[in-house]
């Protein structure tokens, strides 16, 4: 067994065919097939189902460990460089879209100023998309909605954010600074669709009160939903982070009295040791949230001391 065999297996798993894996690795298909076949022969099991091109159960077990090995190998050169008092290499950070609105700029700027040799990759995606990538080793850490029910991840709290309404001026809701949940359900508001984490948590909370939201439209994507709200299409129910960074305009931000807050945390793979760049990025992210979080409307920092 060698690293080339593992890398070729990972490429097949990621690209779902030997030919696509060969293109990604800049080699020929026969080379990929040979490396995977040698690995299968050594282990005495099939790792890829040739009919479906999906990993077998044994293949999935090998792939999971191979991803961890690849992550650790990437960290070696970064850690060695950091022992010379210089944080270099790369760090890959995931972040849910609305939170990235107020975190991304100060975080990237501070990382650049403090660690000029560090290459930072920031990935904007949903919690559902980010957590598997942290487990797979594609991301070093990620800012996600919590709680996370996954044994392979460690998560620390960052902040809680209120759920708010953004309404165009002239709409009855815009006459209030604060409304109750009972006031909210009297009006149609734009929402994310049923089945999304943000919507399902709200529906469950209101169900216990015997209430139900009325959808003016269902928009799959908080960034698009936020944009439509600020353009004045209709009121929208949003996380507080969505209000950050928008200039004053013909809209009103309304707090909802009594509605549970959404929790956000920082997660990482507990089965791997964070590299020096990952540790430096984590510390800088904590610093940004501790300093800037309290200035954001509806954000309540929950960082441990």
C-alpha cells in the first residue's frame, strides 16, 4: 500500500469514474485502474463497485482513513514552517453565507496582515454541505449552525443570533420596532422552503404554540431571500446576520419578541490534529467575533472565556 494508490482511490471516489479521476490527476485511465486494482488485491476486497462506481462498505472505510492521512500529510510542511516562527501554508475555512457577511472581510484582512505567508481559502455554503467536508478533511474548520449531531466533530459555541423581519417601508409590519410571534403570523412573509434547517426550526417552534407561518414566497437560499427583502419585494423572516452590512434604505428591521435564537458554532474534525495554520485561523476568528460580534444587530456572543 502506498500514497499513490490511496490518492487514486480518493480521486475515483470524488469524481465517480476512472476516466474523470484520470483527468483530475492528469494521467491516463489505465494508470488509475492499475493503482486501485493493486490496492484491492493487497486488501483482498473490492473497494469500488464497478457497476455503480460507488465505494463498497470496505471501500468507504479505506476512503475515510485515506482522507485523514491526506489531511495529516498536508499539515506536516505547514507545521515545520511554523516551528520557524512563521505561519505559512494553507487553511481552508467554511462559513454559512449570512454569517460570512460580517466575518469574512475582517477575518481575511487580519490573517493577511498577521500571516502574510498563509494562503486562506474561504468556502461559503450551508451547514449541511460544510459538515461532511470537515469530516472528509476538505475543510480545516467551519462556522455552522448548531447543534451538530456528529460523533466525528468537535464544536465550540460562537454566538446566538435573533430571528428578525426585514419589511419594506409602508408595510404594516414596518411600523413596529418589535413584534410578537402572534403579530408575525397575521402577515405573509417570505421564507426558506420546508425542509431547510432555518425553516424547519421555526415551524417546529410555532407548532408548539399552535401557530403557523403564511408564506408570501419560498426562496431556497438565504442570500437570495435577503436580497429580495432589501429590494422591497415582501417582508422576509431572516437570521440577524442577514441585516449586517446593508446601507440604510426604504426598509425596516423588526425584532420578534419571544422567538428562539439560532446558535452558531465553530466545528472541526476531532480525529485529526489541527495544523498550525488551522490553529492560527481559529484564534483569529475567535478574536474577530469577540470584538465585532457585539456591534452586530441581534448578535449575542456566547464564546467561552
